[in-house]
C-alpha cells in the first residue's frame, strides 16, 4: 500500500516540485497540498495522511504551531524542511520538540542541480518516518518545548542528509523495563549514540542528570554541521549538567557532556582528551557512533557505560561490540519508546545489550549506575 503524503508549503514552486518528486515513486501517493499551517491542520484531519511534509515560515500559521495542533488532534509523522543555518537549526529543534519526527534541509537550487539525489533522499525519509506511525500514538504528547525561536531568514532541499531528527517524544507510560536496575560501578565515561528521534530523546535523558553527575559524557547524534552548535546550546540551557559542542583538545570532566560536531568524527584517548577529526567521505555517518565507541573501548577498557538510543540503521553496533569485548557495559533503548527501532534493535539482535530500558528510565538508571 502506498504511503499517503500531505505536502505543506506556501511556495507554489516548492509545493509542486516536492509533489512531483514524491509522485514519481510508485510507493508514495500525494493525497493533498496546503499553503499554510491552518490549511495543513484541516487537510490532516480530513485526508488522514501517513506523512506530512511541512515548511516552517508560512502566512496565517507557521509550521511549528501547525505541528503542535496536529499532534494534539490527529498525531501524524511530520517531516520538516529547514535551512542549514544556526537560526534554521534552532527553529528545526523547536519543531522537533513540538512533535515533528525528522527534517531535511531546504535548498531550491539543489532541486534543479541534483534532482535524482534529492528524489532518493526525500523518498527515503518519507518511507522511514511512515514506519514510525505504527507506534505513533505512544508519542503523541510532545516534550516540553522552550520558547519558540525567532523565524529564520529565507529557507535555503540541501544535498547534505540530515539523519538527525527527533520526534514526538513521550514514551508510553505503560512501557515496562525489560531489565533490572543497574549495578553501580566507577565508570570513567558515559557514551551515548543516536540518530532519528535523538534530539528529543537526548533531551529527556540528560535533563534527568544532576549537576554533580560523576562521569564525563560524550554524545554522538547524526546531525549536519550547521545544527550541532545550536543543539548543544539548547541542551546546555535545559540541563543541570553542562553541554557544549566538542572541540579538538577538550578535556573530559564530570558533569560535562560533549556533543560530536556535525560533519566530523570525535575520538577520546586515555588521558581524557577529545580529538576531532575531519569527516571521512568513506563513512556514511559524520559523526559516527562506531568511531567514538571504538576509541572509548581502546582508551577505557571496562570503564565505559554506553547507551544506544532511537535511530535508523545499525551505527553503534560494531563500536558496542568492541566495548563488550573490553568488558564495558552496553544499554539499548527499548522498542516501545523508540521513534525508529533501528540502532537499538541492531544492538539487541547482536546480543550486545547488557540492559534494555525505556527512554524515561535511562536517565535515572544512569544516575544509579555511576558512582
């Protein structure tokens, strides 16, 4: 059965072009279009699409407000279009907090320059987030959002994939832990990797940690270069611990979370120093969870507590394998609380998970486990 899509954008050109790209895929059906947020709500209620693509800056009602109303009235996976700017990143993070599942950069020039690449990326995203709809009611209550960011300047579909994403976020209250409470251990590092659904998931986990959390933390979130600084700033404002975008030479310390910069790779060494390397074009992910996990395994032996959260694919599995071989601990987020049960599923299926916890349990268990 074809994935039904509602396309929302105030630009007639972009609305038509997105509709043409999606309609060219025989497994996708564009069931309607809307020119503003209010029309989007009405069309979502009447057409009941499987996925909505949403612009942010529109007349009458902006995209973030529309997403909030849609999540309250007819929860539907939303793919936001955003500009690859610092301000565009802030707005996109607001949309994810409101309940959007994922996003793509918006660049009119790229549609003309790389039509096949744009078609592949857009259709893959639509199919991916449509699969989250099977559990979508479990996430219908979005995470508490900070005050809305100011509107960005003109949005600029870019060729840089944005697997970073996050989603409507509250795990089902009925979700039960499939693992016992963790044992306490003097971990030297907590390493957390995630992708689609990650920004909201990380926010939920990290806001549960006290300012005096005893272990250093590294975060690997699939995200483009323009977004990680804004995301780190957002987390820093919301959390009791400190959060910053990692820079080459940063020192790991308790109560500080370092976020891998987009487009690059982050490694750690036994002296507690962070090394930031250029993104390798041979690698699908920049940053890559496997790279950071692998360096942690080499540097800290059995003293790492690693966590793999929601995301598509299997990044983190091979790094987790190295961590396990060294005696470190690996946790995975449970299926019921994931937006996309891909990365955690890869950990579980490879028998690498020491524990499987729901999203809302992970933060408190991190506090319990680290001494």
